[in-house]
């Protein structure tokens, strides 16, 4: 009898996990496919930091899923429009602005223009630059999920 109860508990757990994964798959299928397109920045390293920040932050936007370009409905293009680095006595202060454009992949019609800003202060300049770019991208992407959901 004890063994049957154990088996039933395992089956119930599998069914529960399966329904959770099914709900996640359904949500992902309903999400709008967005690809990362061209990026630009004053320096090559910043361009890489911007692309990496977009790849890391875009999947966390509700209603959006990161997809390869040929399968995406929209393409997200980005640029670092400002990067100011100031050296104080013992720290470095960095200000960053990014501009993002969301366009239809097939027609190229611009659907949305987004921008974000961030500042950071610390010792390690390279690490700060990456952090401030990512924070600016996160701020710029905030309204994307809601806007894409209403455009469906």
C-alpha cells in the first residue's frame, strides 16, 4: 500500500511539472519574436557590450522572445549615442545613453523608438562600461513588452 502511494505521488509530481512546462511553452509561443539587428557605438568594444546587453535583457521582457532574424516579426537595432567617462580623484564616473529602434522585419517600418540612460561610479572602468550599457538597455526596453502586446 505504501508503495502505491509513493508511485501516485511521483505521477502527480510529473503531471504538475508537465503542466507548468506546458504553460511556459504556450506563453513562449504567444510571445512576439524579436531579433537583434545592427548595433553601433563609437568603439568596437562598446558595440560588443551593447549587443551582449541586448541579448541578455531582451529575453526578460514580458511578451517578447529572442529569435533569429529570419523567424522574427521585429528587428531591434541599437546604438550607444553617448558615453561620457570622467575621472575624479579616486573613482571613475560613466554616463551612457542608448537609442533603440524596433522595426518590422519584412517591411522595415519603424514601430517604436526607445531610449535609456544610466550612470555608474567605481574603480574598474571596463566593468563599469559594460554595467552602464546594460542598465541603459534595461531602461530602454522597459516599455517594449507592453507595446508589443498591444500591437498583436
